């Protein structure tokens, strides 16, 4: 009985199969959409802070928070580095950004979290308009495909060199 392994394939065939496999694994599998968990906009007049509460009720454990300066009129806005966002539990800070920015943090489902915003308005009216959104971000399918492909290639390599 003959033993058939990749080691008996011509080198060109191996190369073509490898390129096709890598192309397949690098193509994103269906766009995984994010789910908005919390979203708000608000004005900051002079210097003030505010906080909101939300519950982690979406299945992905990685969430992304985005802070945006929505002030477009010349009479409104924020001084550089005067806008701040943090996500906290009752006992610790999970992430923060100074000025418009994005960060990710891990959550436990069913737990309460707090969105804390602080800023100093500027311009002629000493005011600024901010926007905040928190979304649940699933791990893209492409990462899972790439990982399984690498495991498969490792298995084939082991099988070829052990023969």
C-alpha cells in the first residue's frame, strides 16, 4: 500500500496550494458588525463633568469607547487636552482618553459601568459639544480562520517531516 503525503507532490503544486490556502484565510469572513451599547452627545459649558451608567448586555467581552469633539462652529470647542473620557466600574478605571480618542476595554456581562466625561469649553461662548459611543466589538471571523489555517499548516509540516 502506498503512502500518500504532501512530500510526494511536485514543488509547484505545493506552492500553489499554499498560496491559495493563505489567500483564503486572509479574506475577511463576513463583516462582523459592532453593536452600539451606549451613545450620547452633550454640551459642556465652562468647566464641568458628567457621568452616565450602562449595563454590559452584549455577548462580546471587548467593548470600544470613542470620544469625539462635535464642535464645528468657530465659537465653540474645547481647549487642547481639556476633554476627557473614562470608563469605570464602582472600584476601578477600565480605560480612558484625553481629547478625542478611542480605547478598548473588557467587560463582564450583566455588570454596571460608568461613562465619565469632563471638559472645559472654549471659544467665545466657553462651550463645547462632545459625542460618546460605546460599542461591543466581536472578534472578526478572519482572525479565527487565520488561526485555524496556521494550526493546519503546522500539522501538515509536522506530518511531512515525520515521514
